[in-house]
């Protein structure tokens, strides 16, 4: 079965940085776009960033210029470099793998999440 395992979360002060990683296995990694989502208590899960199979990037407006998503296909890993963190970035961050186009809903996988807490 497909497995996505996130790491790198933790507690950081406002203005600090963290790098999240998501290691994928039992998945043809290059055939999937990869994304990071986050969910804070009482709020809906929201897209933070995604990178397609061809390298096209998409970021939420409030993280542009602060977060960077990247993928290392040789390592089957996607990263989220987070800088200038703010308390409002605090959430559980989830890794997502998705098939392109119309197959996105049919082939869509999630990791267990990793907690990010930014103190003020």
C-alpha cells in the first residue's frame, strides 16, 4: 500500500524556520504531484503548496515568499521549507500525493501529518 511519512515538525519561535519532509513509498513517485496541506483546530484543511509532476508550483497567498516546496525524485521525497514562521502557521501539516488531471480524486493519498507549533 502507498505510504507517506512526514517528519520535521516541532515547536519553533515566531520568525524561525523548519523544514518538513515527506517520504513516499510503494508509489511511482514521478507519476504524482505532491502537496502540503495544513489544518488548525476548528478550521478546514487548506492547501499550503503543491508541485506537479512537471515542476509547476502553487502556493497559498499567505505563505508566498516564506515557504518553498521542492521534490527530490531520486529520494522519493517532497520538502516544505518554512521560513519567517508566524503563530498563524501553527497547524498539523499533511503530505498529499495526487494523480494528474481527472484522476486526481481516484488516486489521492495522505500522510499522517506532523505538528508545527509557532510560539509568539
